[in-house]
């Protein structure tokens, strides 16, 4: 994965109010930390940062040029988004060095088509791997072409680029191939779902009749007493 150059400026305002003002100015509040250095609060251009993440994903290597004259090589560690606006609220960035090995979670994509009348259950969307900070894979691919029901794809089956080491357990299940349900099975399942509802209605009817009978029984003695 190639690195992306991005500008930044030191951030002097903190807290919710300061973060809101930073975002209103078209910037994303961020903090740089790692290698035993004191955390450094910076602000990244929102549009440039969004473009970088779209280009390389959550593991995009950033070559940050800060307006105070310092530079930093960093990876996103945690990204907070606004779930409604889909904007970036805050970013934690971890400092890295060229040649340094880092562990990241990389997306896994399934390629090909399994056997007919099957379903694919994707158990894990990412796998933990270790690689040079400047050579992180954007994604991993594994084929499910022609796989029959009962087949599994594990982390150990996923091909890795040169220089990348699997950190996740090799037995970690990535995907499972199962037989697709038949029309009869789906109809039977639908019937099983409806039966409890009908039984429930019958129980309610019985309770209602019982309640009416109880009321009639309670009223009868009172009427007899009145006549006497």
C-alpha cells in the first residue's frame, strides 16, 4: 500500500467545544501517539483525510506534514464517525517507522462462485496479519469457486502477500458453505412459525370463555339471594 501525504496543523483547543469548532472549520480532530512520545494533538483537512481513507481503507499509511515543521508517519488506530452525517468525528493515529512490523486487521474478500444451490456464511470479514508498516496489504482474497455444502474456508487457506505473516489462528473459520433450503423446507418453516400463533389464539379464546363462565357463576347466587 502506498503512503498518502497529508497536511495538518497543531490543535490548541480541546474538549467538546473545541472539537466542534475544529470540525466546523472543515478539519478533523486527531491525536498522534506512540514510540513513547508525548501525544500530539493535530487537525487534519476533512476532505483530504476522507479521500485517503476511501483510497486505502482504515489501514492507509499517512505521511503527515504538520505546519510547525514536523513530519510523522502514522496509521489510523481508531476512527470515530458520525452515524447520521457519515463524517469523521475524531481520529487516533499511531506513529510508525519505515521497516517497522505492525499488526493490523485486513479485510478478506471471497472470490468465485460455490456449487449450485448453496449459501455462503461469511464468519470473519477481517484477519489479523503482521507486515512492514509501509507494505500493508489493502485486502486479502480467497477463492470459494466450486465449493460444496459442508466446506469451510479457514484463515490458513487465505493466500498472503510476500512479507505478510498471519497472526490470527490458522483454524479461524472465514466462511462456511451450506446447502440452500428447498422450497418445501421453507414452506415447512413458515408453517411452524404460524402454528404457535394459532395455538395462542385458541388459548386466548378458552381463557375468555372461562372468564365469562366464571362471571356467570358469580352472578347466579347473588340473583337467587335477591329473589328470596
